[in-house]
């Protein structure tokens, strides 16, 4: 079944989209939209009665690792590659012009 839009429908869609279309443009969009709708009708052709609904085409499983307790780095080790630090803190350029409350 071929879907063909009439000019009034295209004018209505153009108005909803706040488009101002001339006569030639209306006809061009009528043909293009009709062609798109005809192409989309092909999605109704295959028999999908026995196809279960899916949320994803591949089976998914949890890819996160288990949480495990382990020791943190010592402060000296964490600061080893820091370009600048003071005591056990990273030093970074000031990014705010005012003091924190």
C-alpha cells in the first residue's frame, strides 16, 4: 500500500514546524514525505509474531568487577608524580576569585 500525502497535510505539518513554504517547496516536500512513509511501510511487511520483544540485540551481563578491600596509596606515593604539592595535598592554580565561606 503506497502512502501519499495531500497538500493540506503537508501545509499542516509545515505550520506545526513553523515553516513557511512556497508552492514548489510544498510539492517537493509532499513527494519526499510520501516517499519516506512508503518506505517506512516496509517495516510492517515481515511477520514478527514469533519474535520476542527485546531491549538490546545482544545478551548483556554485568561487566563490573567485584568490590574488594585493599590498601590505599601512601601520601608520599600519591604525590610522587604531582607537579606541585605541599605536605599531603596537591597544589593547583587558583580558579576562583573569592574565598570560600
